C-alpha cells in the first residue's frame, strides 16, 4: 500500500490486490471446512450419479481416491468442500463386513480429531427396483447408526410419470420406514438422472439435501452449503450475511468520514468480503489465478470505476463540482461496500451457471469487470439513492 505522506493509505496496486485476494480466498475456503459424507449402496444403485447430481462435479472421477479399506475409497477434490467416502461396489456379506471394519477404525481414529474432520452423515442407497431390503442390509444400517453416524436411507432411480411417483416405490419406501430403523427421518425417494427413454425427470434432490441439513453438525453446515449445487437460495442466504457483515465493518471505517479520494481505504475489507462470497458459492479456487485476477481487476478497476462513476454522477448534482471536499460517511461506506458485494455475487452466480470450461474462460475474460460494473450500476440501493445521500452531505 502506498503511503501518501499524509499518513493515509491510498491506492493498492493491482498485484497487491491480487495477492491479497488470493490469500483471502484461501482463508475463506479454509474457514468453511469440509463436509464429510459416506455414501453406501450396492454396485450400480447410483451412488456416483447421486453425488454428482448433488455436488456437481464428477467427484469419483476427478478426485484423488485414497483406499481406506477394501471397497471403501476416500475422495477429496482439490479445493472442494466435500470429502466423499464412497463404499464403491459394496455388496452385503463379506465385503460389507470389511467396509464396516474399515469404518470402525476410521470412526475411532476420527474420535481424536476435531468435529469438522469427522464423518458428518451417511447416505444408504437402495435401488427402488430391487424391491428388497434384506436382513443383511438392516444389520448394516444398524451398525452404521451404532458407529454414531446419522443415516439417511435413499431410494434411487425412482420413476415418475406426470409428477406421480411410481406407487410401488412409495410402497417400498413405507415398507422400509415401517422397519423402525434408527435412521434420520423417513426414506427419501430420488431420481438423479433424467431417463431419456421414459423422460422420467430428476426429483427428490432438494428433499435429500433438506434431510441432510437436519442431521449435519453446525461445524459442517457452511461447507455443505458451499458444496451442494441444488439449493442456490441457501448459498444466497450465506452470502447476504457476509455482505451485511462487511457493510457493518465499512460503516465503522466511514464513522470518521473519509475524503472521497481515499475510497481505497474501503478496499481491504471488500477484498475479504468478495473472497468470502466466492467461497460461500462454492466456486472452486483451483482456478484461483484467473479468479483472483478477475477479482483484482474488479477491486482496483471495477470498484474504483464504480467509485468514479458515483463521483462523476455526483458532479452533475453539485454546483461547481466540489466533490473533492466531500466525504464518504458511514452510511455511504456501508452502501458502497454492499453494492460491491451484491455486484460480485451476481458475477459469481453467472459463473455458477457455467460449466467448468466456460467458467474458466469467463474468469479469464475481461467480461467480469464489465459485468460487475453493469450490476453495480443497476443496484437500486446504491445507484441513485446512494448518490442522493452523498449529494445531501456534500
Ligand atoms: N435414470 C437414472 N439412472 C441412474 C440413476 N442413478 C444411476 N443411474 C444409472 O445407473 C448406472 C449406475 O450408476 P452409478 O452411479 O455408477 O452407480 P454406483 O452406485 O456408483 O456404482 P458402483 O460405483 O459400481 O458402486 C449408471 O448407468 C447410471 O447412469 C438415476 O437416478 N436415474
Ligand atoms: Mg460409483
């Protein structure tokens, strides 16, 4: 940061902002932690398909698998919020016993570790068309519960027609519910992939997510929100809280009104904010280079541009254009920060809607800063009304 000689910190250089943003991104990711999920079910029930539908990327394909025990693999995607334990190809009987033994030692080992590193939930998958829930499966589920894991039973590949769930799948679910297993809630019915022959749609993912939220410990909730791709409204809620916090901090900074020229004073707080927003959306920072470049462009270019936009528009209102003497008050500092946060979250939502290749191109393009500015200007709470407030004070 350059000291302007008046003891005030002024503009941060682009590389400074970039490296600060990169560091804050890493911090924000670390702070969210990891949601550790165990997924169990016979081969072909749709474990991988369901995980991909819920968490987006092909975890088992792209993650580095580390065998825990025969049939149990631990996947951790680089820079992901999901730790997946995939009991791949699990069958009841011998293989099931091996998995249970492996899980047992895993849980024992984890008992020494902090809560955020432990297994947080288990999904036990049953393909509806098996129409069979064997004694060995009953025993397996009971043992999972005995290990202290919240277990959710999921019926997979359930067909629907015109929004009507196959009655036999419903019957099968209530049969399992009737077994009074010590599981969390009721059996959840799902279909994780569109059937292109019958056109049976995807459904039940939100139900499964909601059921998972009910059992997930507080320490893993933020990671789950970031990791899942099904419920954007939960992400938005987390982001709104981050923006409010940052605005409050900005109000504190502006409590002693800052000259307009020193708007850069607000930037470090904004860097932290947009890093936390990015993480909360679950946007992978493995491309953090392009992302932090985009972020720094926005913060040094976009945010300054945004500030300049405010100033220039302001000039139109103030006779003589005496903006230089006017100051950023607490309210204005808070609104400006909020505007930056909202505009960045809109940028993140665009990125979220893109596939990985498109997203990389997006971050690397000049589009980000442009989009950011468009969103910033559109923001009703910050555009016109912000300017009005500043004008009054000037
Ligand atoms: N229509 C439809 N097909 C599914 C669904 N889930 C899985 N499938 C199909 O069933 C097959 C097996 O799915 P996977 O997700 O690989 O099953 P898995 O449980 O991971 O199998 P293993 O890794 O061998 O244990 C694939 O061909 C999927 O496309 C679903 O919800 N709906
Ligand atoms: Mg699989």
